[in-house]
C-alpha cells in the first residue's frame, strides 16, 4: 500500500491526493468527489505516512493498522460501526490507548480505510509484496552473522 501523496487536511472531510505544487501551497484532489483545490501553506496538512496510532505499548503506524484491517476484512469495504461500538470494533485491530485515541479519531480511520479500498489504494497484491520485502530484509543480527 503506497500512501505517498495522500493527505488529510484539517477542516476538510475525507482524504486528498497531491496533484501539484502551487506558489502558495499545494494543489490537491479529493479522493471522495474528485474536486481539486489549493491547500494553502497555512492549512494543517498531515500525510497518512506520518500518522501513527497510540497503542498501549508503542505507537503503531497508520499504514500497519490499515493493513491489518484489510487482512481481517478481505480487502473489502466495511460498515462503520455506531458511536457506541466504535471502540470495541477498533480493538479487534489494535490494542489502542483509550485515553489518547478519541472516538472521533477511530471513526475517521474507518472512513479513511473505506475510501482507500474504494479507490484501489489498499490492494491485496501490493500488501503481500510489502510483507515479503520486510521478511527478506536481513536484520542487524543476521548481517553480523554474514560477515
């Protein structure tokens, strides 16, 4: 799954894709409706690659959470649970810190997941390839053994 160039912008619904740079910021296209607009440098822009979720032990990259959601749901869109079930449903994917992760954040993650699946950004073949690449990379201990 390649989240390069996929952003969330404070105050704007859904996700946006980077199209081009402009003198005052960047031009983005909404993944939801395809409309383009100029996201000025004063906007709060966050790349999905840089977002992580607070867990009980350590922060987990959003990419890893989305991958786990895709694996457990067969890479299909899922119904966003009601407000009272959001936390319990999200616990199926990650043991998150309930004091620091808000219900509104969880709802956004479910919505983002559905958008990414709908637009073909979360695809089974790509996720499988990434897992294989991670498994093939030698760890520091293995590197020492080779020398």
